[in-house]
C-alpha cells in the first residue's frame, strides 16, 4: 500500500516537472528568444561580421568571393546612411547584395539601450528602412521579418521582450564572440584558436568588419573546409540559407 502511494507521488512529481519544462519552453520561445546556433547535426557554420559597412569590408568580400563563401553583415544605421554619400560604401553594399551575402540590423547608433526602449525601437525601424532601401536599389525586395537583428555588445535584458513583441522580432541573433575586435591584444593565432575551439555544427561565429580580418579570415575558412564544414547565411534567396539546415535555437 505504502509502495503504491510512493509510486503515485513519484508519477505526480514527474508529470509536474515535465509540465513545468514545457510551459517554461513555451515562455522562452515567445519572449526574449535569443539564438546562438542552427539546430543541426550537419557540419555547417555561419560567418557574421558586425559594425560595418566600412572600407575593411572590401578585403573581407574579396576573401569570401575567392573562397565561394556566403556571410551575413550586421550593419549599423549610422554607417548604412553613408550609402548615398560615399561611393566606396555604396559599392561595398551593392557588392554584398550582388555577391549573395545578407544584411542584418545592428541598431542605428550602436549604444547600450537599457531603459531606452523607445530609442531602440526607433533605431531598429530606421535601420531596417535603410536596409530595405539598399536592397530595393539592387532590385531586390526584403521584408522586415527577414532582416536578422543583433544587439550591439550582444546586450540582453528583460526590457528586450517588449521591443521584440512590439516589432514582431522572431529572435535576437547572438553567437560565439571571441576577441577579434581587439586584434592588437589578441593576434591572429589566438583569434583562430578561439573560433576553432568553439566549433560545433550550426555555430554562429561573431566577427567584425575590421581591417585585421584579412589576416585570419582565409585561414579560418580553409581550416573549416578541411573539417568538412559548409557555410550558412541569412540570405533567403541563396542555397546557403540557414533554414536549409535547421531552425535557430539558443
Ligand atoms: Zn557591434
């Protein structure tokens, strides 16, 4: 009799735990959902470059082109606004689109937005408009829902839930961040080591549109190819589109 009671209590506890996990998952999926990788067992990585567009992208694009690799560039609005003022930036952005890379939103002014939800919403909308205009100038149409968003400094806090719901942002793109942005301190060897040691199927690598990328990017790509890896992007119109490999998950 006692044994039976214990079994029933055990079952109740298990059902309760399973339900809690399910409810918790639903909550996480609906609010403040941050993704770091593609849910896949296939050997695929995503290369992403933040803080452009800038002149450093020219060398990055040359390497990506010669290695036949597609990437995603998370741009700030302040830099995108140079499209109509600086020929070189215009050419770089047109090249990104023509060569099959994807443009993402990295805010307008690249600051910390804690307690500045209204500013963040305005900036994300403003940057998305710039991105849509640049696609349009290249005879392509992109919807807001298809523009990936990455917060500057990969910042995250509860207040982002509100912004996410308000703008119907499916998820915030994060990923593995090393210290490629401190190239002076880090150096090529360590930058490569950081990415190599964090390699796993589906990982999103965060890098930056910086001159120093020309010294390590090709080596990383060649090493990844030797490991049997392919490269995914956020370009819906390209075979490299991430959904061809799997959903994005935390
Ligand atoms: Zn940034």
